[in-house]
C-alpha cells in the first residue's frame, strides 16, 4: 500500500496505512509545510484512513502516529509532541473541534427518557472492550479515546468478566481523574446470575441491594447514575422490585433505574406499581435494535415514551457482528458464519424472539440459532446493502449505526469496540446520518422488506374465531 498524507488543522501527516491497522508513520517532507484545514479525507479513502484523519483533525494522536519533522503547530490548547517522546497515544480532553465544545460533529446530548439526565447519542458498551480477550492497555486506550471525543455514557454489568469489567473501568476512571459530573455510568443487576454457592439469583430486594453495593465497590464511585435490571424476574413480585429500587435511590447509591430486555407489559407493570406506591419509575429500557430486529423498538418503545416517559437505549446495532462482516472471502466462502452463531436452527428458519421470521422483522441474534444455509438465503439482500454503502461512501457497520441513530425515539445507541481503530471507524457513522435522506431510507426499506406493522386490535371473540 502506498504512502498517504493526512492533513488536519494543526499538522500534516505522511505515512502508510496497513491493511487492518491505523498506525501512521512519519514521512519526509519540507520543514514548515503548512497544514490545511482539509477535515476528513475524501470519499476515495477507505474508512480506516478517514477514521484516523477524523481523530487527527481534532487534535487527537492515535497510537503509533508521529509528527512530521519541522512542522510546528500554531498556538492552541492542544499539547504538541515532545521532542523526546515522538510517539504517544492521546489523551487530554480538548475543546478544539469544529463545534467548539470538545465533541465531534454529530455527537449530541439527549435526555434519557423524560428524565433530566443527558447522555450522548452514542454510548460505549464495555462488554467487548473489557473482555478478557482484550488487553488492559487496549481497553484503557478505547475508553479514554471515547471520553476524549465526547462520549459520556459507559455501560457495564456485574456479570461482565465476572466483575472484572467493573473493576477495570473504575480503575481507569480513577487513573484519569475525570470529574464525576462529566460522565454517566450504568451498571446492571443481572437476573439469572448464579451466586457462589450455586443458587440462581433473582430480583429480590436482597439481591438488588447486594448487587448495587458490589458494583459500587468494584467501580470505586459514590453512586451509579443508572442501575439497569437485566431481564424481569417472574418469581418476584413487581412491588418488591420497585420498592427495592426506590430504597437504592433514596440511599444515594443510584440516581435512576431502568430495565433491559423487559417486555412492554412488564415495563408498564413496573410503572403502575411505582405510581401506586410513590416510588421512582424506570426511565429507560435497553433493547436490541438493528436491521433485522425492529418490532419492539419501533412499535412498542415509541408508545412507552409517549405514554409513560420511558426512553429507549439500543444495543447490538450490528446484529452481534453479522452486519459488520457480511460479504465473501476470496475463496467464495460466506463470512456469515460467526462464533456467536451456533449450529442448529429454530423452526428451520430465521426465527427470533416472538417467533417472527426475518421477513416479519424479528431476527434476534441473542435468541436465535442460525444455520449457515439460513444466512446464505439472504446473501442477495446484503449485497444490495453493500451497494448502498459504496454510493454513500461508508461501511456497512457505519450505515447500520447511522440508521439506528436516525430513529427519533432512540436516545442512545450502545457500541462496543475491541480497539481504538474499531471505535474510530464506528464513530464515523455520525457523518453518515445526514446522508440518510427520505429517498435513501425508502431504498433501505425496500431492500430490508421487514418494516414492522402494528397489528390491529382484536376482541376476545375475534381471537376465539381465529383459533377455530
């Protein structure tokens, strides 16, 4: 691959871009060569190149990047590279972006539900970042980079790496010395977690209180912004759950609470109990949302927001990796087969939560068992999507993320990343959102062919007639 030039507001960078890397090495150039405010690289550059240019243009140095000899930046709050340390990787939050706020263009604050808590429309899910397969140095780089570019929401859980994720996240926060008011933390109380003695833990008052206190200890913070109850407990009275969360909030251990993977009926029951017993209601539901899992987010969550003020935060925008890796290798083998897709089928087809097929808009990666043959059947659909990405000048992952952000009822989209490069590429989805015009969205709907439709209400007698 030839050498490339990245031009930003303060420096001119020259170097080569490895096939799957983002390390730019210093080239030789004329001393004092002026740097033009070229912004992002042109559409001819691949997404990885644009990601690096995007970071550089905001005064952020990616690991392995070096300044050109003789280049001197104008006076600015961005610290210049030390002559004794020519290569470094980030990190100090700056206010040098085009917006003048330290946030990258397109990154916006939104109220979570109808609460006063403001979060960025992109949040970092730490399940991937703080996985044992990712080194602590890389994890720290990803989290720091996310914070530096303006992301303020970090999602974790007591079950991520057996509590190690919370401890690592808390350690990074303390090391960086970030102001507590500058970021928002959410931690999950996970229904179904097995206790050390082998008992299944539910959502009893005892479990909730112990889980929250354990997360506080591992994170090393005084409070958690949002405690998320992951999956409802059918064996625990909803009144007990609501009163337990009220106690946690009144003690100052949490500011708000929300749910994840709850049904609309369960959310409404929690809200009703909260109002009945004068307790704080949930403010957000975390739900799976991507091209092939749409019904709950688009039909139910919009209604939840309008009626009771529960917001929507989405996870798995890339369909557990399916959307990010479609296509074929040189030998013609499909890239659909992922480790997370275990062999076997559910009902002989692409069936997700609720029993709806792909054409009905219900492919849930977490609850389906997909066969390679099932996925091959939809190769043509993905090829059409890839054709759209070429015209839009983005990757399939960026298109999927931008499509999620385009939904006005989604306040925050959670993204995961195992490297700074991956996160930088994903964040470029913010530049794709303005390109999703009415015509582009209509074409997407035609390709997907799974727009959820609200079913008509049926009386009991009508339902009995259908069953006969």
